[in-house]
């Protein structure tokens, strides 16, 4: 099978060659597509690689029927409709580490250019005007830099500011006073930063919570003559409020690398002499572009090959060494989910999954996702995968409960799935036998030993002499060959079950005839 990858923004060839060199990948580069054009072609592709220009909207995702992964060669994923991607089961991966230094250096270049009005002076000189009076700047030395969002980039900006003898005060919901002390920055709440800083720079992602987090009220709290920088995302700072704050003299100058709408060639902020700007160049260095392209192409390749990825944005990431330990249980966990969904009657309300034995030491999150996938796939089909299974369960108000227990029933590892429906509770448990593969070892209260694969017939009956023979004869008379048969009972003469593995699917007619046999309580066919 050949995977088709569409690269819809300029991405460094040094990364793309990883994909080109992979035997089973075809890379197509097509930049500048409109939403409509992208929506029209996306159905042919297994992966899409973008930077910040391509808008991967709900409309595009709706048509992305083959798409397995969207790779973002950079950090911000605000141009990708994540809820739509998750709902459709499309993994989104980014490359968060490769452009940190470039963006921090760009921010610092902007800070210095802003303080010394270098772009304005340069423009004048290009117009052959030697003006030394109009461009008196301010020093950074001894000033306070307020950083909002002390993540990768914010932290690198802080380091550079300290080297310039600036005082740094930062606000980040994940920053504690202890961590701040370690980094040599002052710890503050948002308002402390706004009130104390001479220069304020934002380095948060653009989220619902950060959109316009700097607006009219926040400008009011700032010192008169404050300088503002945004090399993160347009929209974190309310552009209308910034415009007003510059016009009224509250803000002495602003440096912007990003805008609410890009490209922003005719923005009114650009008319103001106090504003210096670059066209979203934070990550535009040879080094950063090489780094992010290599990182994202590796990740996309892994996602296409169902290997663990490090930087999935809509899936918890699992380190490769942990993945290796849980991967052998993937099939078992999914099949247990599928078994119980097929065996139970009624609408699914709750899925309880418990892990015992050596599984208690592992990150079982991926297994839980597989169980949910197994349950939901029975009703929802192929659209369910590891990415969207929890989302689809939540959307249907199915409650998920994962726990680890010490009762492994003597098995080295045990996964038990209990499905609660509107009509009943069904249990199944399975284990991975060293050297023998997966086994279902318990169905409800009955102990059995069945490989979770192929066509199973699950018969509930009364424990009476002759039942097994009658079932065998009936199936035989319809040319159905029984590969394996397991029986289990609670008490002699009481309730019992039969689990048959047959070589081919059994028709509804035959199943009905089986149900009509005396002593048979129910017959369910299960395909695994
Ligand atoms: N101009 C450019 O070319 C580039 C821009 N960026 C932008 O910079 C952003 C930050 O990048 P990184 O530092 O790599 O990300 P990061 O995830 O390492 O840091 C973001 C920080 O913002 C904090 N944060 C979240 N909500 C907050 C809030 N309400 N108030 C204060 N802090 C908040 C987070 O806790 C986190 O520590 C990216 O999301 C991206 O939008 C990134 C690279 C290049
Ligand atoms: O990585 C990010 O978040 C960036 O903003 C960089 O954007 P770009 O890849 O240069 O379009």
C-alpha cells in the first residue's frame, strides 16, 4: 500500500526527503490552495503536512475520508480544527521543539528594534534623510520585562533578557514560585505583570482562554509608555484595543510578528509609526525550518505506520519503550470490547475496564482506548479508532471507568471488561498467555479458554445431558464445522454456556434453529 502525503505549505526539503525515501510514500507538494480547493483534493490523501498558512477547517476535514494524520511543521495548531479532526479520528501531530530558539531570538530582535526604533530610523535613511533627533530610544538595562506564557519560547526569552540585565516577571498558570526562583524570574499573577512591566511580551498559544486576554481593561492596568510585543499569535492581544492604547499614548510602541488575520498587508496598525512588524517570521530560519520539517516528517511516517508518536496533539503520547510493553495487548483489549458489545443486549451505558497482574505497572491508557474502540466499532463501524474512541463515547454519554486491581485470578495478566447496558451487565475477561497468545478466560461467571478470533457462537443453556450432542448434530447437518468447543457451568444441572468456534459464518436460519432446541436459552453469534 502506498501512502499519499499532501504538503500544502512550504516545508524544508531536508524533512520531506525522509518521506520521499520511504518506499511506500508518495509526496505531493501543492501550496496556496483555497479552502475549497483543499477540500476537493483532500479525499485522496493519507496525510497532510502544513505550517500556519493552510487553514484546515471543519469543511476540509469533513471531506478527508482517508486522512490518518495531519502534521504541523511548527508549534501552533490553531489553524487546524482540532475537535473536527478528533471526531473524525485523525491524529494531529506537531513539531514543538524545533523552532523555540529561532522564535525567542526573533522576539529579542524585535525587543531591541522596538527600544531603539531601528526599523523607523532605517526607513528614514533609505529615504536619504539623516535624522538623529527623531529616534531617541530607551535602554533595556534595568527595565522590567513581563512575560505572559513561560513555556519553551517564553523561558528562552527570559534567559536572554536576564543577560541584558533586565528584571523578568512572568505569569503562566503552570508557573509556581519555586519554579520561578529556579529560573531566576519573579513570579506574578497576570495583573502583577501588567502593572509592573516596562515591556510586555506574550508567548501563550491561541486558545479560547487566551483570545483577547490583553484587551482594554488590561491596557488600563499597564504603566504609561509601556511597550508591547506579540511574536506568538494574532488574537492574543485585541488589535482594536492595542490601536486605541497607542493612539492615546498609553502604549509607546508595539512589535508584532503575527496578526489576527494573515497575510496582514493593509492593517491599520501598520499605519502607526509606533508599530514595527514582521510577516510571521518567528520560525523562519534555516535551522528552525530544518528541525521542524525533520521532526514532523518522522512523526507523520510513524503515524502512517501505526507506530507510537511523541507529539500527538489530540492523543496522549506514549514513550516508545512503554508502547512496546502495552502493544502486545492491543488486539486482546479491542477484541474483549468487541466481544462484550456483541454479547450484550441493550443500549451501552457504562464500560468498566479493570487491569490486573503485570498490567498494573503499565500505562494502560492505550488499552482502554482499544477496549472502547472495540465496543463502539460494533455499532459505529470503521470510523472508530484510538484517536476518536473516547470522544465518541463521551458524545454518546457512555461512562468509562478504568481501574487496576490486585485480583488477577492466578493469571500473570488479566483484562476484565464489564459492559453495563440498559438491559444487562455483561463481563468478559482475557489474558495474554506467554507463547500462546490471547485467550478469553471468563465470560460472565463461567471460566473458559477460547482464542478471541474468528466466528464464535455463544450459547447459554441449561446443563442437561444430550445438549452438546444436539447442538453438534444440528450444526453438522448444516455443514458447519466446529473447530473448538468450550463448556462452562455454574452448578451441576444449572445454568451453563457453550462457546463454539466455527469455520464460517452461520446463517440466521441455523442460529434460529439452535435457539429453538430444548434447554437452549439464547444463541449469539460473535465475529472477532
Ligand atoms: N511567530 C512564530 O513564528 C511562532 C509562534 N509560536 C507561537 O508561540 C506559542 C508558544 O510556543 P511555545 O513556547 O513553544 O509553547 P509552550 O506550550 O511551550 O508554551 C506556552 C505556554 O503558555 C502557557 N499558557 C497557556 N495559557 C496561558 C494563559 N492563559 N496565561 C498565561 N500563560 C498561558 C502554557 O502554560 C505554556 O507554558 C505557540 O503556541 C505558537 O502559537 C511558536 C513558534 C513560532
Ligand atoms: O510554529 C508556530 O507556531 C509558528 O507560528 C510558525 O509558523 P510558520 O510555520 O512559520 O508558518
